[in-house]
């Protein structure tokens, strides 16, 4: 899941992105027109809102061969997210292999810290 256009609606309480897809130009498997890329690439619609630190958590693995790690850095900078909003794993690839349990725990902690009701 990547940050979708729900990010534009500040009423969206929590957005958790497990894929740092920032610009579809950098996604190696797709060839899309410029018009489509402008419509679907988060680079063109993510915005810095004061409450982003309370509602956005993003995770990525350095060794992901599908989505460049630099995308995560671009998203973090553009949204002015602190390190508390970013989870980085050195390995695990695109599927967070070996880190899913830790990732789940960290997501739950983020939800609890931001007072989101958890069933």
C-alpha cells in the first residue's frame, strides 16, 4: 500500500504506507504516460500538513529491488516527517521478509500513541 489521495483529506485519521512508491517514473515495471503519472504519483499530491506527524507512518526496506530507497527519503522530507514516522529495515525486500512481526508491533504502537481506537 502506498500513500494514496486520502492524504489530501486531513480528516483521514491515520495513513500507514508500507511501500515508498513516490513517483511512478522510478517504478521499474511500468511504462505509463506523463498524464497518468501526474495523476497517480504521490509526488504530485502529497502535502505537508501540521498533523502529518500524528497520522502518517511509512516503512521501507533498503534492499527493496522494486521501489528505490531514495523514495522514502523524498517522502520524509516533503512531508516533514520525523524519524518517529519512518520505519527503516536494512533487509527484507519488498515484502518485509523476516520483519513482519516487528512491523506489526510498531504499527500498533503508532496507533496507540496517536489515540486511534484498536479493536
